[in-house]
C-alpha cells in the first residue's frame, strides 16, 4: 500500500504551542507520531513524506525501516541534500507528478482544475477547492492517507473538457503575442482582451458544432 503524509515537525518545539496542544512535551509528540507510522507501515508499503518532517537528529529511525520512503522537501527542512538523498529511496526538491493528474508538493500549487494537488504546509486549515488535498498529519487526525483515498478523490474530479480553455489558462493575462491577427487585442497591441476574446472563441466554437 502507498501512503501519504506531511508536516510531522519532529523536534519542532513550537508546534505543540500553537497547534498540537494535546501533547505535554515535544518528546511525547514525536514518540506518538513515530510509533503511529511504524505501526501502520508494512514491509512492502511505500510512504510519501511531503515536507516539514523535522530536525535531522529526529530522523535517524527512518534508517531502520524496511518499507520504501520518498521525501519532498518543505520550508522547514534544513538538513543537507546529501543527507536526504542518503536517508530516502527518492528525494525531490520540487513538486513532483506521481501520475499525470496527481501532483505532489509541500505548499499548494497553482494547477489546472482537473489536476489533484496532494500537499501539506497548511496548519489548522485546508482549501475549499475540490482538487486540493491537505495531508498534514495533524489535519488527518494523525493517520496516514492511503492511495485509495487519493484515487477516490481524483475520481470525483472531472477532466477539464472546456472547449474554451485557452482563454482560461492562468497565464493568459501575461501572454505576449507576436502575431496577434487571430485575437482581439488590448490597446497595447500585444496582450489579449480576455473577455472579448472569450466571446469571439465561443462564437467560433458554436459555429463549428
């Protein structure tokens, strides 16, 4: 089985002050999370850790496990790249596509609506967007998220078959056209007038249907 989690924050003293207040000490916090993971994972399982896993001196237990482990660096991970490469089966410095429509990252990433972004980073919150899944271990009630839940979530997100998608790309307002003949342009002559261009494309598509 493949599992996902993030934001273990092992050894990060402040985490029990502002979020995980049920723990009386960082030692209790760390032991609980480590034992929870050890009990869940089996020999042939795989675990994706999506950043902010903790201080280097709190990670050595990962050398002893038999299951595969993959790590995507977060903004609170300060060990060297060489250390992470040695500790994990695979180590990613940047967002990583697990599959064509599943994007792994630490912080939420701007992506198309039919891409499922599995992420962490957000504490005591999640996004009210259908294609984002926060696997912060605290948000997930200290449970690892199995791939089945990810696939179910992906299955609930329709593929984007918008015939007018070109004019809804996030970069459209910053796109400079060399040959603007086929587009309705703003007064500067190089940027699209997006609203008018959408109207133009809709009329064209309707005539084609």
